[in-house]
């Protein structure tokens, strides 16, 4: 029973990190393209959520790097590819916002 628990741990960690990152990217794309202060409730939600979402941009890639480290920097690790997705989306969003 314990062996199956450790086998599912990387898969669960990957899903949680990926889901958190997708939610964060959707949030930032929406707030960059919408007038969040047009409606008071949307502005209040934005003000409540912006700091936790900013923290996830730093914490989620750090967690993926930690799990990639636990996989002994294996190139075939799913966490390595997750880090590549982080770098790509951060670069694309930087260049889109800077224009």
C-alpha cells in the first residue's frame, strides 16, 4: 500500500502545480485585458487576489524545481517540462505586456 502512495505522489504534485499555474495565468490574462475597476465587485476580487496570484508565480516554479531536484534532474521528468512551460509563458507574457 505504501508503494502505490509514493508512486502517485509525483503525479498528484504535477497536477496541483499545473492547475495552480493555469489558474494564475488565466487570472493575469483576464486582468490585463479587462477593466477590473468598472464594477466594484470585480475590482474588490482583483484587490484581494492579486497578491496571492503574484506569490504563486514564484512559488509554483520553485516547487516544480524542487520536485525536479528530487527526480535527480532527469530530463525525462514531467517537472522539467513543467519548468519549460513556466519559462515560455512568462517570456511570452512579458513581451506581450511590454509592447
